[in-house]
C-alpha cells in the first residue's frame, strides 16, 4: 500500500457476557442472570454511530466481535450491527468479519444464522483436546462437543481458527506434541496457541499463590514453545506473530491492524481504540457503560491524544511481535521523533550480535531465537 493511502479501518465490538468465568481469564467478562437484548442492541448501535461520526470517509476492512462470549449474542443483533457499520462506513470487497465462539452445542446451533448475518470467520475457543484439561481450565464443553462444534463451524464459515492453551500443569512435551499434531490434522487455516500464564486477579492466581498450581518452569516452557513453532511451520502454518500461526494469506487481518498499529474503533464495555492519534477506552463495567450510553449517547470514558513519542513506542511494542518486524521510518513518523528517541540502539546492536534481533537501520525484526525471549527483549530495546 502506498504511504499516502489510508489503510482500511477496523471495528472491534465487545460483548461482555459469559455463562461462567474461566479461572485463567482476565478479560472484561461478566456473568449475569439475564440480559436485556433489545437494550444492548440499541446501546451498541448508539456507540457505533458515535464512532462513525468521528471517523468519516473511511471504509471498514475488518470487524471483530470479541468478549466475553459473543456467540451468545442473538444473530439478529450481529446483523443489526453489521448493517449499521456498512451504512456508516462501507465495507471493502474482502472484509473480514470475525466472531469469537465457545464450542458448545447450544452456540454451534447458531452458526448458520451467524453466517447468514454476515460473519465469515469464526475463532473457536476449544482450548484443549483433553477432557481432564478442559475441566481444569473451567471449560463447560468436553472434547467431543468441541470437535462437533468445530465441524459445524467448518461447514458454515469460509474461515475458521481455534485456540489451544498449552504449558498446563504437568503437561509433558510428548503430550503437547501429540495434542498439537491432532489439532493440525483438522485442517483449519489458523491456530492461536497460547502458553498458560497466571494473570493477577484470576482464580488461578489465588491457586498458584497457595501452591496448588505449578506451571512448567522456564526451560520446559521453552521446549514447548520451540516444538510448537517447529510443528506448525512443518505443517504449513508458520508463526506470523508470537502466538498465532496461519497458512500464508490466512492471517487474522483484524489482529494485524493492531500489530501494525493502524486505526481501529472500539465499541462496547471496556473496548479500546486508536482513532487518528487518540487513545479511546469505554467504561468497563457493563452497567456503567450502559449508563454512559443513556447519558451521553456513547460509552466512551477516555479520549486522549497520545503524547509525542507514545505512538512510536506503542507501534514498536506491537510490531515487534510480528515475524515481519517493523519499519523504523514509519515509527519515527508516527511519533514525530527520531528513532533514537524510542529505541536503545546500543542494545539493539548487542542483541543483533547475539542473533536475537535483525536490523539494517531501516527495519527491525526479532529473530526466531529472539521470539522465545520477546518479553525480556522488548523492555530492553524500547525506551521509556
């Protein structure tokens, strides 16, 4: 795309409700006995209209329904949001419309209606291919139910991805290799493969603090990570981001908008956005967001210009997650600062000499070996 051409806009829609809260989850998800579906549809449409007024003249290249559990949304609500988004912005001919879904039989029964509403890509939260592991992770589905939902998804959507969580307590390298080999045999074009991490404020954090959960140590986790990347690459789904693997051309276009640090609008409780140099965030608690929409016509809580250099720093932190790396001239333009103001060039040179980074002065990339140490590398090379 020529530098002067504005890339398509992305839209994120947050549906905050779940049937239950998973013990590892620190996302903005909530359990409620009942949801006023008409009120939620109308509030999301109002929030969308507000963003559309502030981002005129753009076309949407991707829409992502995240959560929470957006497969609990009525398909009619999904259709209404997509209709309003197309009327407000217009769609690119190849727009990607993704919805996260739980692999329960109840939600899988909605897949045909969700596809008819306009969803063309589904991201399925399988999380494990082992019933004991699913129980440990607090998932409501079993393996058989999950695989039935996967088959239904593949029959209804043009593009299908699913998630797995590895580096679980007691998981051996051999067991993970067998589980991943089975996952690769299902023939999906995209996999999101995450190491289990203990997030503050979750039930697992409480369990880990009490010594009741012990995840694999650094060396064991490194072996699992390296095996994951080797197996997916051999199967034709190489890692294009630290935890995401896809056939060439099947990468998540929506997530690439985040990682390439392009503009996106975020609506719904807790949704964040980047609107032409502004950082936006919605009220997080569902009831507070609804009250804000009723009061102001939108759910925005924060709309702040990013200070000089902050955009460059964010672009680096996001872009270095990608195998393609980052264009340093663009980083400088985004932040309005010289590259030396946001990158420690001495540390870049040292890490490059160790084979962990690659830099030619114009482009910076984390090497395959460096990806294993990404969490340590980023604070070393990104200033501030």
